[in-house]
C-alpha cells in the first residue's frame, strides 16, 4: 500500500491500462480456448460416430454370413485414422466378432451395458468411446465399438494456447507502448499542475497560475486551483497589509497563548525592550511585566473575556534590566476554542517627563505669584522709607545733624526697593 502511494500518477495509469488490457486478453483467450475445446470435442464426437456408422454399414454382410475375416479387413481400415486406438465389431450377443488394435494400444475399453444397448458416446479416462448399433433395416445384427484417444485434442489445445500466449505477449507489448504514450495526454497536465502547486508551496508566491486551459475534468481542476490561488493571493495581501501595519505601529504588540507565552511581537516591542524577535518568542509576559503572573493571567482570562480592553499602567523590564513605564491595553479573546491575549503597550516616558515639567512650571508660577505678592507688599512698606526722608531733608538746613542719618535711611530703603524689584523680576 505504501509503495502504491509513492508510485507516480504516470506509472499508475500505465499499470491500470496494462492490467486492464492483460485481464481482457486473458479472459478473451480463455473464452476462445474453452469454446474451441468444446467445438473440437463435439466435432471429434460427430466424426467418430460417423466413422462408426460407416464401419457398421460395411460390417453388415460379414455379420450376416459370419465372415470374421471380412469384418477384420473392414476394421483394418481404421489404421488410417491416427487417433483410433481400438475398434471392435460385436455380434448381437455382445461377443467380439472382430477387433482392431494398434500394436502399442491397450485392450478395447469396455462400455457400460446401457450405452451398448442404446448406443452413443462417452469421454472416459482421456478417451472417447463410441458404440453404434449395426442393423439391417430394423433387425439388430451387432455393435460397432470404437475408442479414440484425445492426443489430437491436447495437441490442438497446446497449439492454440501457445498462439494465444504469443498473441497476449505481443498485444501486451503494443498496449504498453500505446499506454505509455497515450497516458501523457492525461498525466502531463496533471503533472504540470503538481509542479505549479509545488512551486507555490516552496516560494509562497500566490501570483503563479497554471495556464493549460481544457474543457474536461482536468480543466475544471485547473480552474478550481487557479480560483483558489486568487483567494489565497487576496488573503495573503490582506495578511501582509495587517502585518505591515502591526510592524510599523508605534505601540508595542504582544500576542499570548493560554499559558501566557508570547507567540508574536512587532518591531516596536523589540526596539522598546532591546530584545531580538526570537528572544521574545521564547519568553512569557510575566518575565517582561513583573506585575503579572501566569496564574493571575489564567484565572482572570475567562472572567474578563469579551468585556473589552483592560487599561492599566505598569512598567516593562528591558534586556538591560531597566524599566520602561508603559500604558497597557489587554484584550482577552477566544478563537477556535482557544484563548488568546492581545496586549498593546505604549511607552509613556515622554508623557511622564512632560507631566513633570508641567508640574515644575506650575510650581514656578505659584512661586512667582507669591513673590509678586510679597514684592508688592514690601514696595508699599518701603515707599515710606524712600519718600519721607526726602521730604524731611527739604525742610532741613544743610548743616542739620539729622540730614546724614536721613540720607542713610533713604539710601537703605532704595536698596531694599531695588532688591524687591529684582525678586519680582
């Protein structure tokens, strides 16, 4: 069975045609041989009965006149017939009146009483035995008993069998040549289709087509194969588009099986974590995200399945041991009786840095407002220290001993006002 499966279509067609032809020839030869065997026996039986009738007619006078010598001479003519083994003329009492036998032949073979009384023929022990009554008008005179061998029949059958065998061999050779040539009309397009299928399987190029157009069943097979390639090409294009989009998205993508093992990652995941694709495909998500575990994933998957995306903020560990803050969206799905998890992780390092800067800016703004308020209040306090000494100096004489202290107070107030202005700025 295994060898039959490995046999090519070309050889199978040749084998089928050869076996069919040989079986048909053998059955025809057997039918011809059997038919010839039956006809030969029937003709042999008819000829021997006719010969017995002739011998009986020629032996009537010998039986009437009790002339044994005449009967023996009549039987001696049987020597000219090659297949006659023995011959005998019996009187009406069944006693041998005259007999003929070849020198190497056995004694006359007996025939049953019923057959002797009624006449007829029988094949027995490789011989044909014929018994015919000898009558004169309606009066019985005796019997003629002839025995013939079947060597002629055997020789005829051997010759006929040899001829049929030679014909079988010659016709088988001719059938082999014709089947070898004619099978190419059937096997050639099928083998070409197989070559096209093998090329598509090896190269994964679904744009290849088989261009042998036919109107028979093979043409239907080729058209179906080309239509299947059209569908595969369209699906392959869609898959490649999806793959291209996934590989060029800025978010890291991880596809997990039921055990949490990663079986797909995109380029962004490799770039963010610093791993090669084959390294990530040998890891579980728990090795990247310490906040989750395989048990937790399995226990929560069925509960969260079909509830939409699960949003969380966590950290992913890189190959260098550092941590990257990410915002994770996890979707738990069931496909073909299996559970999967699709995780999309977005690097939020820049987002956190911007938040820190915004927070720092808000702090500086608050501090600025506080400084402006303080400066405003100090300006109100220092305005008296700057303006009133100047007014007092206008009413003093040049040699007034208080002029110098007031000038010092005014100068100090002006310095304080300058410092408040710098603080405000």
